[in-house]
C-alpha cells in the first residue's frame, strides 16, 4: 500500500535524543537437521523458560482442515508413549515444579515450559517427547473440548460473534488469514488421527522449528539437550505461505446480534506487514490514539466526555500484511455518539500532524518500550527467534533506526490513505446489532 506520493526523503534531523538501544546478549546454533537453538542468558533468574516455535498455524491449513493446527496443539498434551496418561504426564512435570502451556496463532504454534534449573534436563526431555513420541489418544474427548471452546465466539444461536473473525472475511477475502484459528464445527468434526499425524510430520521438522532458552542456562548445555531430544527430527522443508489477497473496496458493514448489555464497536483498517516501508508510520498513528491515559482516545472519549469505560487501538502485524483496529465497548444510548467521536479522532490524524510536545511524549514512551523489551523474555523470543522463522527478523537497534525515520509531518498523508472509508471494515456486535447498524451508517 503506497501511502506517500512520490519519493519520500526521511529527515535525519531529529530533536529527540536518547541512549542507544542495544541488542540483547544471545547465541544461536543451527543443528544438522536445520532446527535453530537460541539462548538468552539471564543468570539473575531462578527458573529457565524454554519455548518451542513451529512455523505452522491457520495460515498453513487446507480449507477442509481449518483448525487442524490448533487441534494438534491440544492433542500433543494428551500423553506420550512413555507416559500415555495425560494427567500422569502433567503430574510428572508438575512434580518438577514445571508449568507448561501453548498457543496457536495464524502463523505459528508456540509451546513453552518453565522450571527450576536443576530439573531442566529431565523436564526438557519429557517436554520434547510431546513432539517426537505423541500418543494422540483421546481424540473424541478433545474434539468435544474444542467444540466447547468455540462457544466462546458464538451467540445463543450458534452464530460467530468474534469481531476479528467477522472482519477477516473482508480484510483478506478467500485467504487462510480470514479463517478462525479454531476452525469450523464442520472441519473439526472431520479431522482424524491420520490427518493430525500428517500435519505433525509436515510442519514439526527441523527446518520449520526453533527452540529458545531464557534464564540461568549455558548455550552449550542448551544445544546438547536439544540435539539429544530433537536432533533426530527430519530436516523437512520450510512451509510456504500464500500472499494475502487484495481487499475489496469498502466500507464494509458487519453486524452480529448478541444478547449482552453493551455493544462492541470495532473499526479495522488493513495495512502492510512488518517489512512494509510504512509499518512504523501506522504504529505511530496507533500510539497517538492509544498509548496511555493522555493519548487521544482515552483523553477525548473517556476522561473528557465520559462516553466509554473501555476504548482501544491495536496494530497486528504479520510477515506480509497487517491490520489497525480501533474500538470501544459502548451502551446503546451512546452508540452513535461514540462512533462519531471515533471518526472525529481518525479525521484529526488526517488533518494535521501531532505537535512537538505530543510527539516528544510518544517517542519517549516508544523508546522506553523497546528498551524494556530487553527485560521481557517473551518479546525477545518473538523478535529474535520467531520472526527469524519467517525471515522478518529485525533487531532492536534496527527497529529504532526505522522508527527514528518517521516524522510527524509524514503522518497525515499516511493516515489519509490508511483510514480512507474504502479501507474500512466496521463490525458491530450487541443486542439487535443488525437493526442498530443504520444508526451508524447515517453518520458521515
């Protein structure tokens, strides 16, 4: 998406000065089978955190197998050949004071375990058996669990009310990114053990995986453990992904009825991904809207006018596409007022750049946020390990260098293109939302 006309010359004359942002201390080793091993030494911690990341997720699913990556994530916790009973498996790990969990996204599966250093070898060995010796037993029980999980995104009629999923069909039409990570009831009912094992063999291979250790652990120890436990996995091949499909011109209006006390109002705007030249311009717009209680959405809608309790803006980036979201939870009597107020704040972004004081505050907080990434293992792993699997790795110093190239004067033109009605998807969820949509469509 081209936001600025012609060639843009970024100004290097920045009045904002702060200490340079360093890279964290870390080491990388690639095993013979292609599996990446990373360590982030943090000797002051009293536990070791290990995260295994797989280039998998809903983006890599066939249309008739939507939800299989998430289904497999559930099934890998259902016992191994050495400990077939899942409760006994968890009891063994918890006897080592280990905590374990997982998450499935659109582009990755992630599994993590934390445990005291003295139990690292035994705990990691058992953890890895989930991927090398999974039993995949009890599929019917877990199928029912997932179908119950789906109910969290449904109304009393069984209709989907998840704003992100509802918007996805318009943001990325006819593309896997538009689908729910959970899949559909129809697809989940058809997935069997053979399909799960085929997905496991295709994606859970050396070229498609990485393991990261954070805490009081030596790199050589981590490499030795990983080689012993995962070194026999086949090399496999890196899974390719379909490029995102073009968005059809909007605005698009989606309503879903849900018998709750308030409405959820979401506006989505498609943008570029991490590597897009204007990704950090969009990130700056997001921070102007929602980055602390003095930011524009909170100051105008909540603090000054008392229209909402919950208001937000978020930016979700993928390797090659992204979406800016603006939203609020709102009562019926305030619904048209809040929508008009949100449009007013978006128009402010288009009309003029932020003043020097607001920009200085934004950049100070942004710099501090990047600096504190050094203290947050999960964010270090995402940036230096997960992103490497998708060839989008950008170090902290590189990120700050790109951010410093963003100037306030560039933002109105970026906002004009990004926030144009043709790029908007509006989702309204609440009581009789379909009937109430006309109230919003009448506001220009």
